[in-house]
């Protein structure tokens, strides 16, 4: 029901061709922002046959149904994936570059402000305060980016532990601590000093086992984690108290 929308079909929207590959959508102040990565299957860094990515702005409150009110076509070899927002700044992860920032203070006309390279094959995953975190598909690298000046985002530091991430899941965080989903655990990383982040623990289930294939969302002081038991294969949803963000309590 946000923004006057109700849980019903309000119409269909066509992007005009069969080559659109929608990677992510984000609803913000009556507008829907749609990232078109223009690539299916296995992602390739700087793939030469790649068409430029597009960012669609959709008005959901048009009396005639959803309508595209702006299309931004990136001039570079790009592969947009995930979206995030901080105030009036839209954050767009580019699998081939890193992080781009857009001004969306004027509804319907995003303006690219700047960018921060974080190396290829990264996936935008989490925003906290004036920081964005880019998680890479290989080796568990996470880059912290200062986005306090959207025109000049800059790298602050990175964390690496060599353990691959469950990159189909999103990260979460609280008070400078980042919760990083791996394939066989949910790692807790202290990012309060972004130049020297460090692993401080992990989430565990009631028997003390790590969490396999964890998916986490956090709301205020509570985290909800879906996972699979490492021995029985049983699925479960658990909640954790984040009063002490470095030591979540089941």
C-alpha cells in the first residue's frame, strides 16, 4: 500500500524490445527505477558484444497506468545489476566497473553524478549511512565506499577472507558491523574502521552449527535469517536480537 498502491494488478509495462534483461527494481517516492543489464546467462567482464545498460524511470501513479518517463542509456561498456538509494541519490552497481551515483531529486530525470571503480564482477549489496558496500563474486572481497559526496564516491578499504559468498543473497548490517552470507556460514565483519575490517564471529543455530545457504534481512534491532541445516537439510527461519551487533542472540 506504499504511495497509495494496493495489492492488485495495476497494468502491464513493455520496454519496447526483447533484449531487456531486468536485473533489479527499486521503488522510491512514487517512481520505480528499473536496471536493465542487457545480458543473460554467465556474466562476462567487459564483454565486447555487450549493449549499453539502461536505467528506466517508471511513473506508477499515472492515471493511464505505469508509464516510462525517462530512459538513461549508459555510454560505456556497462552491465547494471543491483540498485540502492540514499536520500535523493540512486546507487547503481555496474558489474564491469563498480558503483555509479545518480541524482534523482527531480522525479523522472536521473542525472549521473559520479562513480567509484571497485574492480570487475562486483555486486552492490548494502547501504548503511554514508557508506555503500560492494561484494564480489570471487573470493569474498567486500569494498567499502564513502558516498557522503555522491559526485566523488571513494574507496575506504576492503575485507577479504578468501571464502566465496552466497552472492544470490544480500548483505545486512548494523552500527558498523556487516553480516555477510557465505555458502556455509553467515559471517560478522567489523567495518567500524573501514581501513582495517576484521571478522569477529558468525551467526549460529540453536545446536551451535553454522548456517548453510543463509539469507538475511534486518529491521532495526532484529535480523531474520533463512537457512538450511548442514546435516539434515531441513529449512528454517530464525530471528536474532541485534542489541549487541557483534554478538547476535538467537
